[in-house]
C-alpha cells in the first residue's frame, strides 16, 4: 500500500536534490495543514515566521555532513515529508535568533512534535533543534525509516502514549540523541 512518501516524494524530480527545498507541497498533507495553521497562529501572536526547509534528500544530507553542517550522515524525518523547519523572519530574512518556545507551544497544540523537546519536555535532551517540528514521535522513527510505518491522517504524535513513553525511557541514549537529527545547526548551509 502506498503512502505520501512512496506515491509523491519518491517519484518527484527533486528526490535527489542537493538544494534546500522549502516547498510545502513536499510535506505530507496533514503535516502541511498543521504547519500552515501553525504559521498563521504565530502571526496572530505577532511573530512572523517562514518555512525554511521541508523535504530533504539523502544527497543533501550527505553534502551537509561533508560540510560539517550536520553531525548526521543519514537523512531523517524531513526525507518523508513529515518534518519542517520554521524560522523567524527578520527584515525579510530567515532568522534563528530569539526564543522559539512559542513554536513548542504551537506544535504541541496542533499535533506536532517540537525539536526543542522531542515531545518530552521534562527530560534534558542532548540535542535540541528549536526550529524543527515533525508529525512523528522519536520512537516511531525507526519504523518510519524502515518503511514499516507511516502516519495516517488521524495520527497525533502527542497522543502516541506508548511511543512517547518509550522515547522518554530511552533518552538520552543514542536513539534519542539522533532523533530527527537530519538537522543542520542553526545556520543555513
Ligand atoms: Zn528539521
């Protein structure tokens, strides 16, 4: 049975693109809807934000790794259309400066996991990525990457209790340290 990854991302001409992609159409539809709602909510809070990166190819991940922009060689949740980086807009330019706790609040209320706490705010994380949101718990990532699981339209990672629990228990071992770790640091590569 197909899913957004197999049906839409895999055949896309940008599948191997080494360029940064900010096109929302490469976000899985529910993820896209939640991200767009989140951006509107941020604006209503007086915070201007923009999508910085949606889909990311393995080739781009490797290039970022080679540049030292990421510690992860293997692409993560961005590759499946289930993750998005959202940055502030300052004078028309993307900005990573300032507090992104608002993104955590909006992510949680809209059904996304925030990279600032990976859905487990009560524990200390060895890796935080405060501009990143994803519609998948950390604990589900292994199945996602293996092609064994893909969220349906009703899936809410914040209600994925068993997996959140597992993620919390595993932290801060390698599995959580690499969570969503398709990331660059805080600057565009
Ligand atoms: Zn990200």
